[in-house]
């Protein structure tokens, strides 16, 4: 999509303003239903488009991302544009600085159409904990777009954004990409700067692209993965991925770990088996591997993520920004009331769990033990990658949930993250890509997991599958922009 | 029963770096509220800290100068608590892997005070409570601190004072902090407990928070110890708690409210990376540490022959000690210099601050020139004083003040000749002297001094005068 | 297991108010969640150790002053600002 738009702009088949107008009217027509965007910045987008048209007219060379209309998850700070994490507690908050990734993309000329819906503070798997209501699945509005980056997946899937950036703490890029039939890349921890990403769980969070092709994901990744002075934990990328997108995959070893196939819907399993056949036909080898350490990945993930979240979310006290409770008898009461009225139930539950596992008397049994198990998981992957180059697994055990079904039992919903969280725990890269449709015509996704900084290899494999299957698992949505 | 006070100190020292610990904002004291701030130090969502290396370097310097072991591996942790002056609701500090551990200092009594640890952390903002409203200024938020934690080794307020003065002096010497208690760049929490004399078990302690002057520390500890003894004597138990000193009432009061139910839930700061300190690095940093005040004092006494009082007076202010040492370059007698500094230069200053600043018109090279003349006997002490006085007042150099004649000094012949004149022109004094009035020599001596513009050595002149009189009679 | 008192303590530490009407539902949820977290009890950790997800060391900043932000920007998102300070009224009532 990105290359196609670039070509159209370059050959002047369409002006950037026209392009943006097309997108904006599609958003107008579809967003009320989808709730993909929670904030559309039409004027700013048109203004930037005008500037880019001038640049193009001047005959200047322009970058492949220049003039591409896109979206950002609403937890990525945008100077002068409201950024809420889809929480009532941050309503009205306008950052005074840009996230490093957005600064870079803005510099490259990407055009922000608006901020995308998400689960409140990225805590959820359906986008339904958003204070604006959940984003809908473009393939069927009765189903969720997934979470937490549901808005980005909904927008890109519906064709009302050419690409988008989400964040992935336990699957929040890959799961909605899977639900919406898209490519979602969760980069290696430390490949992409987190500066400006409103933290959920700092040792797990990574920003990554959601796109309509592996090539697009590579283009975006190459731009956003750079060493950033503002993020001490950020190393940048090892190498360009676009230049490796057509590398040969003959002889590559794809590992299959039975641990990822426990309680998987049969339709999902079938699609993945077929995908394996495709890879075999391209000359890849399939090997069985074992990853017993990931058996405890889910509770380990929730303990660590919630512990960090309880600390990261302490700052929402109503003093410097965002919502403040209106009636109180002391500052302490103001803070408690602000937080109680401003946070939704899921956020409160995770803060409480996080406080619990860090509190004296429980620290060793939960947080410390979870950290040790995290070490086990890291080691488990290291040994697994001695026997294979990538691991293929389902992204989610099922296809998209029906709207309104995720508010029941919190733990039941946590279980659906079973395939994604271990990758964040180990800090590894993984790409989710579509590999089928279920009987309800909802997309099925699979993920390729690699060793640290193996994004080039993962995107190449994803691209190969996409080409070999003639992009048959990508579907254009009516009403969206399809150039 | 007789009781003994046991105390341990947690001393916060603000480091004099140019920038804050995690962002590039200035650490300058004061300024309009919220003007030394950026998204990082006001904790806006999404911001991340980046550690200022100077903070690590300064903390290691402090550790080395307090005989600490420097950690090979250290890390930063989050200390979680909600308070309006703490914009992230956690303070980035160090919990179980501080930069420095196991140090000590020696008091003048010879007793050692153990330094448990020194860690680096960020300061909080400032709250002003007025008319039922709270005003918040985050300028101070993120200013780097080291916390120096001592063992519970103190047994008297005097020891505490000596320790704090020592810390203050040492930190100033190595240049890591100005340690101004009144500006809050040195603050102290005192853990106090009491126990029967002879007991080796510690009593339950209370923590006196944020003490900001030596006088208040003394008052607070005295009050708190007496209070604890009262509690114990009346058969009750001391409650372990945090207390604040009420300056006006001279008492301590409990700070614990329901809201302060603290459980800091420390965990590793995921936004920062491991601090690893190599031996090479430590040695490089060690080179930055100047001679420490306690070493200097004993050198001044033993090698320079100064009195303990004078040595301490000079060393108390680093700039003075520096000036002193440069001024005595190449000299054999050091006392002249210390005398001039203490009696003459110090009298120009009214406050401790001014002595600290030691802002004077005289370069040590000029002082050295003057002292050389004095040591060679070219000029006399009174001339030296007068000259230095004028140098301080006008900024003139030695040679601009003293004439060629002054600098020539006075030969034996010249002196003898003037002494002869003194005898000749004072027959009455000669008669008085011969009549047994020894003091009569003084008036002849006055003549000599007057006619040599004070250049004469009074003792020598007196001897010559007496010789002349004796020879004449 | 988490008791009502423990939950209220956690809420106090987390600066959350729990109304009487919510507490039973929340207590049930938290019991479920903690039960779920408790499943790691069964895991053996062996000699596993974990330091940090990134293997970086000594990432530092030079001690060079950068311009601070404008006071207006720093205060921009606060609705109660006075003389350059963030202001919070110690109590507030809506009539």
C-alpha cells in the first residue's frame, strides 16, 4: 500500500491533498460505526498534505513515507494533539512534546489522520475497555477489532489509514492484526524508542507497525527503529529490513513448539498447518522444538506487567494534567477520587494486582518469582533457537470475539493472550500475518517468532508467504481506500 | 536508670551538577516557579529518564572520600509513593545495589562512624501551603541527591555535629556539593533510640525527618531522647514512627497519618540500564579527589608547625586552604602566612559565607612575594601587615606599595648609625637609663623606628642602643 | 486469597477509593485474579536468574544544560494555575 501510494504521488496521478481528502471522507463515512479513530485531526492533516504537494511540485526527491496518511495509537504522544490512552483520566490532555517515533515519521512527511482507539492504557484484548467504546472489526462489525491496538487495526483493516503504529506489551499489535487480517510487527525489545509512548509495562512495551503487507511493515520498521538518545534502553535496528525482504528462505528451519498449540481452535490449527505446507514447498524445513518454560508465561506476564503498571499509573493524580475530581475534602482525597472516577475497572484491577505482587510480604512469592521464571523463559527461547531459525505459532487461539463478550470473567480473557505474551517476556520480535479465514469469514493469524533483532528474517518470511499465497488472506473492505 | 542515646543518620546531599539527574534542565537554585522544568522532570506520561554521568562520578568521589567500597554493578530502582511533590509517584533511587557501601569516618575522639551506603536519587519538587491551597513548583524536582546512610554509631549530639561538619567539609572539598543547610542542599534524617547504659541491644527507634540546621538537630534529638525515656519509664513502649521537629514549640510530633501508610514497593527501574563501574574508572575518579581536609589538618600541624586551632581555621574553607598553600610556596616559615590570613584577612569578612567565598583582591603569588620579604627580614611584620592591608583595600601589588627604599631593607651600619643618633639626641633618656630606668630605652627605640619608617628590627635596635650607651659610659 | 481488609489496604496504597457497592464484586474479581497469579507457585525456578530484559550497560547523558520548557507549556495542561505554580485547593465543594 505504501509503495503504491508513493508511486501515485510521484507520478502525480493523485495529489496529497486529494488523497487525504479521500481518506478523511472515508473516515467520515465509516468511523461512527467502527470507532477506529477517537480523534480525527483533519485540519492538520490537510495542512501537511498541502505542504507535501508543494514539495512534490518543486520536484524535490521525497521519501517513501512522505505523504502517506496514517494513524497512531492514542498512547503515542503527539504535541498539540490530545492523547488520552482512551482513559477518562487523560481526557483533555495535550502533550507538549512528540514521541520520538512520531517526530521521525512527521519529519519523513507521514500524515497523521487522527489518533486511534485502544483499550484503556493498553489493558485489554478487545479494545472494549476504551472510554470511547471499542473499535469494531472491519470484516464484521459484530466482532471486536481486538486489543489493545484495536483502533489502528480497525482503521488499517478498513482502509481508512494506509498504515498505523500500535504498541505491543503482551500481544497488543499482533492480536488485533490477527483479528483484522493484517500484518503486525512487534519489534525486539529495545529496537524502537519508547520515548513518548505512555507506559503500561515498561519492560515489555514496544511500538510497532500494523500494515497491509509485510513489505509495508518493513518500510515502517526501518524508519522507526533507530537508536534514540531519549530512551536509554533503545539500541535501534541491526540492519535494514526492506533490503532483505526478498531473501531466499531455502533451508531455513521453522520450529514448531507443541506448547503453543494447547487449546487452539481447530480452524486456527488447520490454517497454520496449511501455512507450514506452503513454507515447506518453498524449501523451508520444519522441526519440532520444545518450550516447556512458556507454560507459566501467562501468570508471569500478568504479574510483571501489572507490577510495572501499578507504578507507571501512579502519576495520574489530577494535579498537573487530565481529569481532576470536583468534590473532595483533602488533596489525598482528591487524588483517590480522581483515580477512582478516572480509571476504568480493568485498569483498577491491574493496578491492585500490581500493588499486591510488589507489596511487602508478597514480593518474593509473586514479583521475584515471576522475574526468575522470566529468566527461564528467556533461556528457553535461547535453547530453542539453537535448533531453529524461527518459531511458527498461532497468534491467538481463536478468531475475533463477539462484541460485548469480554466483560465477563477477567481471567478468562487473560487466557486468550496465551500465545503472544511469552514473546514480550523474552523481549523477542514477532510478526503476525493473516493465514486464513474461519467459517464466519473472520481472519485467522499466525505469528513468526525470531531471536532478538531478527526482524529482517521474519519480515522476509512473512513476505514470502504473502507472495506464495497471492495475498489471498488479505481482503479489501468496502468503503475503504483501495488504490 | 541511666540511658544512652543511640543515633544513626541519613544525610541527603544535593550534588552541584549543572543539570538534573535525568534531564538537561538546570539545577540552579531558585528561579521563577516551574521554569527549570521539562516533560521529563515533571513526569509527563511517556517520558523516560536518562542518567547524568556526572551524578555517578560525584557519588563515587563521595564514596571514595568516605572510605567506601565502590560497587562493580549497581542499578536504579523505583521507590513508589504518592505525594504531590513527586510527579511520577515514584522516586528513582537505589535500593539493593547502591553505588557505594561499607565506608567509615574517624571522629577526633578516635571513634569510627560506619557509613552503611551511599546511593544516588532524585529530589522532589517544592510545596507551599497557603490559605487552604497548595502551590507546587517542580524546579527542584529531579535535582540529583546522594543519600549517605550511617550506621547507628552515634552516642552524643556532639558526635553528630562533628560528623555532619566533616561531611559538609569533605563534600565541599571534593566539589560535589555546597552542602548549604539553609538552602536545603544538605538535609538530615536522624534515627534516635535510647537504651539503658551498658545494654548492647538497640531500643525502638524513631526517625526525625528533614532536619535543616545543626541547632535544630541538637534540640530535636535532646527532646526526642527525653521523650523516649519518659515513655519507657512510664512503662510504655516507644512506637517506631517518623516524627517531625516543631521548631516553634521545640518538640517532636508524630507524622504518621493514615495516608502515609508506606510500603515503597521497590523494584528495578525498567527505563534505565545497569551501571557497571570498572577499576580503571574508579582509579580515574580517584585522581579527581584533592587532598581531604583531615589529611590537610594533620599536615598543617605536623609539617607546617601550625597550631591545631589555626590549622582547622584554614582548612575549614577550601579556598582559604588553597590560597594558603599557594602563598607559602618556597618559604621556610609558614606561620607568618597563617597569622596574616587569620588575623588580617579574616577580619575583612563578616559571615561564614564570605569566608567560604574568600573573595579577595590579592593573588597568592602577591601574598607569596610579601611573605618572602618578611621571611628575609627585608620588611618587618608591621610593614607586612600594613602592606597587606593596602593590597586588600586597593588591589595594588607589593611593589606598587613599598618604595625602593623599603625594599632595600636596612643594613647593620645604617641601623647602628641611626641608633647612635638616637642616643646623641636623647641625653635625658640616656641619663634615665643609666639611672636604672630600663624603660627609657623605649623612647630612643621610638626615634629609631620613626627614622627608619619602621624597617628596623626592634630587638636588634634595642641591643645596639644599649651597647652604645654602655660603650659611651 | 485476599481478604476485605487486605483489599482496602491495597486500595489505599494504590490511591483508589472503593465504594461499598463495588467492593464485593471487586473482591470476587481479585480473588480470581490472585488465584490465577498463584499458579506460578507450582513452577520450579531452578537456578534461574533474571537481571534485565535489555543487556545494556552505562548509558549516560553528558552534564550539559539544555533549555527548559516555557513555563506556559509546563503549566498548559493544568486548569488551576496561579503565579507560575500548579495550584490545588485543599478542599473543594460543588454546590
